[in-house]
C-alpha cells in the first residue's frame, strides 16, 4: 500500500506541475499581459509559450493515461526546445545596457528570461518528482488494468482550467498573428481587438531558408592570413591594381627602392619595429629579431588558456617596456620580457618561452575587447599612439561592405569610439572593398595598408576622415605589414613562398 500511496502522490504532484505551468506563466502572459496590458508576443515568444503549453499538456496526459515512456519523452523534448528558444531569445538582448530589453518586465526581468527560468524549473521539478517516485511496477498496479485513470476533483478542475487558458491563447494568436501563411512578427505592435490595428504578416518567411546556419550572424569564416590564405572562403578576389580601388583619386604612388628576403622559417603575418628591434608573428609564434633578422628571443603562445586568442594579427608597445599582442577575434595578451621569468607561473600563457616571457603579473594578462559596430567582424591590424590603440575590420563572407575603425583607451582597454571614415568614393563602392592587413601611426594619422587594390589610406582619427590615398606597386601581391624605420616606409609581403621586405620611397 505504501507504493500505491507514493504513486497517487506522484500523480498529484504531476497534476500540480502541469496545471501551474499553464495557469501561471501561460495564463498570466495571456490574460494579464495580453488582454489587460496589451502585450503581444513576438515569434519567439509564441514558440516559448507553445512549448510551455505542450509541457503542461504532457503532464496532464500522464495524470490521465498513466506514466508512459512516450509522454515523458515528449515532455523532455519540449523542455529542450523551450530552453533553446528562450536562450536564443535572451541571447538577442543580453548585451543591452541597463533597463533596455524587449516587452514587459516582471521584477525587473523581461519575459523572455522568465521563460528560461520556467524551463529550468521544469527540469528541476521533474528531478524532484522522480526522486520520490515509487517503483515502476507500482504504476501498473495503480492503474488496475484500466487504460484511463479516473479524474479526481482536482485533476478535472486542472484540465478544465488549462483547456480554457489554451483556448484563450489560440484566440489571441489568431487575432494577433492570423492563419497560415501568416506568421508571427519579430517586433509586434500592441495587442488590440480593433481590426484597424491588427497586423497579419508573411514577412517572417523572407529569407528563412537561405544560408541556414546554427551560428547565424556569427557564421563568419576566418580572415586571410599569410600562413592561411582565405580569399575563396571569404568570397574575395584579391586584386593588386590600385586603379580598381574604390577611390575617386589616388594622391601619389610609391616606388620600390630595395627589397630583401627575411630568412624566417614561417610565413610572417605581422612585422613591426618597436623600441629598436623587429617584432614578428606567425599564427601563435612571436619572435624578436635583430637588425639582420636573426632571432634573439621567441615564444609560442598557448591560444586556449583563459581568453582564447585567435591567430596573432599584431603587437604594439604598452606601458613602457611591455607589449599588447592582439588576436583577430579581439582577444589580447599583455606580456613582458623577463629573462628570469618563473617558468611554472608563466606556463599558463606560453607553450614555449615561459622562462623568458611573462603573461602573468602586475599589468599583464589576457582580456577581451567589446565592440558595437565591429562585433561581427574580425580585425587584421592594430596600431597605437600615446593614449589609444586602433583596430580596423576586414570584410567577410557575411558582410563585404562595412569598414569600421575601433578606438580603445590604452589605460583600461575600453572602447572609446567607432567610426567609418568619410571618403570620396566611386559610385556604388564602399570602404569594405579594402582589406587592411596592417596599420601604423605617424604624425597623428593612421596609415592603413590594404592588401586588396594595393593602396595605403591615411586616416585622421580625430576628424574621422580619409585624407590621402597612396598606391604601391602591383608587384607586391600579398602585403601583410607596414611600418616606418629610419623615416623610410617598409612593406612586408609573403609571396612566392618567401617573406619579402620592400623599402619604398
């Protein structure tokens, strides 16, 4: 009799669970938020509400027809779908500032996050109910050979009230959304029974089946590196003719005065001259080079510790003798040289070179940059002045038109501004036609090297405008780095299997 008593308690708890998920989140959203406050669900809101209804109905099915594997499976599947929908919905708004959001808020939390709470509560409650469940044989015994369990006063009331709430939701969905092929709206207007204000739309189908990806806007291919060409994946056909650049006017043209091959055993992705020495990088390797390009210090970065750093796109000086190493994903490492480094402590950041370099310590460490306009773009260049450092986006397979300069404070690495420089362009062209692989700062201007169209653009970061366009020879086919040394301009290009350094007039 003890097991039978446990069984009846199990069904009572299951009835309460199914009834409460329909009467509380679904019922309040429908009756109070909908009819009284005019809240109209968006497409994802409807999806979450439907998942809650399915969960409640499955719980009541278990109460009526007994515990069956198919009902429990359906309940768990609907909970999984609901969690995915609420997570996707919350993810669209999680980055917003204080008190920004979508729709009504309860206790300061918007409904799409309450949906996440509800679905996790279902998982937790199921665990609690089954923790106190009887032996499975007791369920068959309690049924007594019947196919349907008898209603109690409570279970009948729960089913009746749930039916009315579901019917009311069907009515609200019909009024605000319509019947197929009409679908819900991403930004619905206030709910109304007045036909004048009711919108039935098929806009939700537009582009629904195009470029399907679980990553959505984040399905961006890796940038083009010296060690990993990616033009085809990005949909970019790199062109070395400056006449095909997007600019109405080329201010001047550079000429090569000398060239040499750097005998480095990896394709160099970035090269700069910092504090009297060359600093080169290739993927996760960094080398400090003498004037004859022999290696004097080097390390290999562990890209996966703490903040993951995508391949290195540049290194800038930071806090006197320290450095900032930047990845294309805008994650960075502040590091320092120290020939007496604690190898055990620095093991976290370096696969090789932990005895000569430090990434852990005062003023050092990893971090991630937050951007707004460039959030869905990689960067391939970095430079700095006394107060700020700058990043430039590169086009990708999702967006080949945007071009954004992001400006960060060197003091705290917080975004200080973002802009697209004003420029005189040919009709129908954008700055997204550029592919900036390197930048350097000189006399208050940013010199941005474009691998595409073989141009260097000078940008005034204060006026946020492009001041000059300089062409460089088409024989430089894979420009990766631009820097000044001894008042002369140098371009590093990885081509024909060699790292070639050009000096230009």
